[in-house]
C-alpha cells in the first residue's frame, strides 16, 4: 500500500470540518501524512511538494475547488489523486461514483483501484491551469464569481441558485467560440465545457462525454433570460437540451473563447479569470483512485 499524503481544506464543510479533521487525525501515522490548508491556493503548492517527495497517492479532502488545486499541483507527474468529497456539490466525486460518506470514501482510497482519465487545460493571460470536470465562460462564471465562500457556507448549493438569479439581472456580452484553430463557430452568452457528463450535481449536461476519450464536450447556450433558463432546465432534466434550436452541442480537442467586454471563466466551480481563454485536453494524463465498480476501472 502506497503512503498517502492527505490535503484537508478545513473550511470545506464549515461546522463539520472539526469532525472530519478528527477522523483524519486518527488515521495519520507512518503511512498517512495529514496537511490542513491555511489559505486559498495552498493545496496546489502542498500537492506539488508531495510529488517532489515521492508520494504516489495524494488525497484531496474538500470540495471541487480543493480537488482543482490538488490536480494543478499533481499535473502530469503520474501521482494518483484520491478524493474525500467534503464540499458543497462534489460533482467530480459523483461522476466517478465516489461515495459521500467519509468512512466509505476512505475505504475506496485504501482499496487503491485507479482509473486513468484526461486532464482538461485552460490557458489565459500567459498562465495554464488544469481542470478535471467542467469549465464555463460567461453566464455561469458570473454566477460563480457572485457566490461568495461565506454564502456557500451558509446555504450550501442554494448559493449558486441565488447567484444565478442575480446574474440573470445583468447583461451578458456574447462569447465567440472557435474550435481546433478554425474561424468562429458561433457565439452564446454561456459556454460550458465538460470533461465529464455532470454539471451542478447529477445533471447530465454533457451526455456524450467520457473522461478518457481525449475530447472536450461543449454546450453553447445562445440566450439567457428567465424564460430561457426554465426552457434549458427542463431540457436538461429530460436529456433533451442538446436538441433545442438555440443550443449547440459538440465535441472537440480544443476551443477558444473570446468576448468583446470583460467576461469571466470558471474551472471546476472556481473563478479563474477573464476571457480570452483557450481550452484543450491532455489525454489520459491523471490517475484517480475510484471504487472497484467504476466503469473503465484500471487496477494499480
């Protein structure tokens, strides 16, 4: 069994964080190193340090934002990612069927079964960041930027609903989309990029997505008003949104998004900057510890 380096975000679940920390402190020892974070961005540097120290399994104990930081520290080093899902939504854990219950998720990590998935990549303003589940440019990124940590702590997933409603009251410039180095394909006020199927929970926004196919799945929503959100939402629940006339759905290896005015983008539910941004994929670059039953499972 490989030694584990566990990076804990103590703020990931507010009042429950102390119980989580006690659980992990009881596991710490010669084979388990526990490192709580003290500030935003620290999980990335801790993961990078663990890689240089030779750890083969690095565990992200937190939400999707903590996972995003950790995978940016791991990069393409070959170290495996373990997940203890403690955040608000935990989309990535749901995608790979990693259980929410702490003891069960710890059992998955101890089981040591791995699956190799693609690493998605975003390049903007001269820097590069990886993401594992999803990205968005335009409307949803405005909502992410609006949903503060304090709000997420108080009302959980409803914070994104509140932020989305607030974002609806503002104008959104069109985001121009180009693929694989070609000219503009079209534009929309919300461009969503998927490495996996799920968005915002178990909503299959990207029904054709596979995490190991070397492709990104793209949903472009041309308009966003109150009525449009209702239409899109009903379509997503029925699995019919990709057939709507004002929704473009396609797969690509790379994508460039530009906007005529300052427009944010988000990675794995975290504010990541402003467009223009280029998205691409590094095929089968990350090992993730998953339940033995996960489809596509590769054994370590």
